[in-house]
C-alpha cells in the first residue's frame, strides 16, 4: 500500500492531475501515456491556421 501511495505522489507531482484511468495505471505500476507538452502546443497552434469549423451567416430570405 505504501508503494502505491509513493507512485501516486510522484505522478501527481509530475502531472498535477490524474484521471481515474491514470490512477489505475499508476497503481498497477504502468507508465502514464500523455502527449509531450511541446506536441500539444504545436497541435493547438495549427488550429489557429487551419480552422476546423467555418460558419456562414445568411440574411433571412437570402441563400
């Protein structure tokens, strides 16, 4: 039990928050698989250049 607490404490220090699934992984001695922060930044930066949704507003009666 003490080992699991130690693993959880270390994971929380590294990630700050854990999902229920991640807690289960840590207790089982498995590594948490999360994207690298630099990768996340790059992927969100691309959203600004390549919008996923385009909205077109039409006046009533016009198409």
